[in-house]
């Protein structure tokens, strides 16, 4: 009976050892594949020996001044170009009401982005358009949503402000 127990234990130990060795073989195979992938993806980088360059002669002060002036002119040209592309962005101050209700579509100064250009429109024309949008006579869900809670005094205030954009822009340009 004891022999049978010892034999069973020996058999279990042998089976465990075989399973352990199988697991080690699997891990070794994985490491081997990883090593092969690393070898395949190695890159050789050639480093070229460069000879030191001959030092450039020192420039005369007049040359340095001319080069500095040229760089300043280039910067000035770039700034001018940027100003032209930016247009009238923030050319004048607008009310918080305009910023909240209008600027996201019509631009910070009414120059038009998603919505149409407002600069150059009369206060009466703008007021009538606002009233039409609020009443539903002109259909635009965005405009209706923005104007539906505003009273007539706010609409008039907004129309007067937008109607003054052309004069404000001309004053800012001078």
C-alpha cells in the first residue's frame, strides 16, 4: 500500500515536471521569436566623419547693419501681411450683448464668418431683420433661438450698435 502511494506521488511529480518543462519550452520559444524580430528590425546608422568647416570671415559693421535692416524689413512685411489677412478683427469694442448673441456667427466686428456681413447695414435695416427673425417671418432657427427671449428695447439697442459698425471701423482705421 505504501509502495502504491509512493508510486502515485512519483507519477504526479513526474507529470508536474513534464508540464513545467513544457511551459519553459514555450517561454523559450517566445523569447527566441522576440529575439528574431529584434534582429530583423535592427537598423544600421552610418555616421559620416565630417571635416571641420573653414570659419567664415568676420563681417564688417556695415554688412551687419545692412543684414539687420533686411531682417527688420522682412518682419515688417510679415506683420503687414498678417494684419491684412486678419482684417478688422477686434478693430473696435463691442457690447457684451453683441459678443454673446452675434459674434460667433457674424464675427467680432460684424465682418461676417458663418453668418452674413453686418458692417454697412443701417440700424433700421438691422432692426427690421431682427424683428422678422424673432417673429418667424424670416425663418432661421439659430436666430430665432437667440432672439426669442430678447425684448424690443434690446433688439433696438443691438440694431443701433450694429448700424454704427461702419463708422467705428472707419474711425479705427485712421
